[in-house]
C-alpha cells in the first residue's frame, strides 16, 4: 500500500469516514431483512390496522427502495425527508389516504431506523475502536459522512460501539437533503470541523459515492476499503474516479498516516 509522502502527510489534519461497510461490516442476508419486515409489519398493523401480508410488504419495500434509488439519481442525488421516502416510495400503493400518510409521517423515523438496521446483518469492523482511538490520540480530527434515511440509527450505533466521542462532525444525508457523491455534503462536514479539503483523508467503500464524492470535494487523499457491498453498489458505475489508496482493513489507515 505504501505511505503518504511527507509533504502530503504534514498537511493532513482530518480523517473522514463513511459508516456502513467501513466502520461496521454490513452483509445482506434474507434472514435479517425478513426479520425487519416482520417488525415493520407489526408497527404498521398497530398504527393503521392494515393486517398486511408479509410477503407483499417485503416486495413493496424492495420495489419502493429501487424506485427511490432511481428517483435520487435522476434528481441530482437529492435526499428526501424519511417521511416522504415512506409515503411516496416504500409504502406506495399501500396507503389509502392522507390520514394514513399523516400517521406514517409521524412514525417515519422509527420505521427508517428499523428498516435500515435490519436491511443488513451488522457487526463492528475489526479493530474499529482501537483504530479510531489511535487516530484521535494522534491529534487528527475525525468526522463521518453517510447516506442514510434514518437520523438516529448511526448516532445510536456509534454510541453502542463506544466510538461516538471521537467524532467532531456527523453529517447524514437525510438531514443534509443531499447524498454522496454530491460534494456539498462533504463541504458540510468540512465546515463543521473548520478544515479544508486539502487537509483531509476520506475513507469509504464505494467508487460511485465515496471516491467520486471526496475527489469532487478536493480531498487530499481518497481511500477505498472493499466491503461486501462494494461491487453491488458500484455495479452500474461508469465514472472515472479512482482512489489514491486501496486497503483491506481499517488497521491500514494507521500505517498510511
């Protein structure tokens, strides 16, 4: 992998991370997704008395997620509030009127947190706590930029993993209203930390979101760590952006800097 040249490393002050696939290993498993669908069904039944068929709900959620993906790609990677994601995409065709949409809007954060948590099987990335502690003790500013439809899941996961205290900035697309690879979401994190892009490294697991976004935002170094979702998320990517470094584990960040 090699190390950064002294002229580069001397000006690095911040290390910014993606979340899923980087700080936490995430793998798609039917068992996890189906458990999430069942919980969502129970929440919907309790609030709307829909008595939904689980298989039909599962298919609706998958189709809605696919349609939403097409929507944000066609709308300059804008991010809708999670209430609209649920009422206009994930539960499209299920809700029958404005009253039901109002109810869903009120519980949309709870639905989003459950949906994203169970969308993948999750476990902390190897050495994540030790790596972040080392980077923090070396004096670097640490920040996080992630595409997510839940405002609470990632902060709660960071707290559970006992690493939230290391982050000076946590920027989530659902709050920002835009998604990676839009450079503006990177600028938001930079503004919160007071750093310049030329002073920062970004570590992510996709070319299409992380590498392209950090390059467009003029980060000094873009690092790609391959996750179980890298090929899936990048399968239709036709961009030309390449990472400066490729790594296999978070521990290599310490070696890099």
